[in-house]
C-alpha cells in the first residue's frame, strides 16, 4: 500500500523515533535523486513535491519511490542548463 508523503502527518514536536524514521526516508529520497542524476544521460525530475513521493511498505528493500516523470528531462550535453 503506497502513501504519499503529504498523507503522513507530522506534528510540531517530533519524538526521537519519528525523527529517525523521517531522516531515513529523506536519505532514501536523496538516493533516488542521486540515481537519476547519475544515469547516462542524466535525468532531472523537475517536479519533486510531496504528492510525487510514494512511501511503500518496504517489500523491495526500499521505502521511498518517485512517481510522475511528466516534466522530467534528459541532459545530453555537459553545457545544457539544468532548468
């Protein structure tokens, strides 16, 4: 069952366990973006927002997955703008 990051409630005070979980999810999100940028040619998502970040139950060993690549672009040349 997937949830979007927006569906996860974050209170004003975060206890230690929730802080650890959120930190791990953020690290996985950064690893997802890093993977896209290291592809040949690199891929830029261009629409990262909570609705496009899925949180799964971790059956494949990963909890974070990116979705909606409608605005993404490949960068063929080194001097091409990342915008």
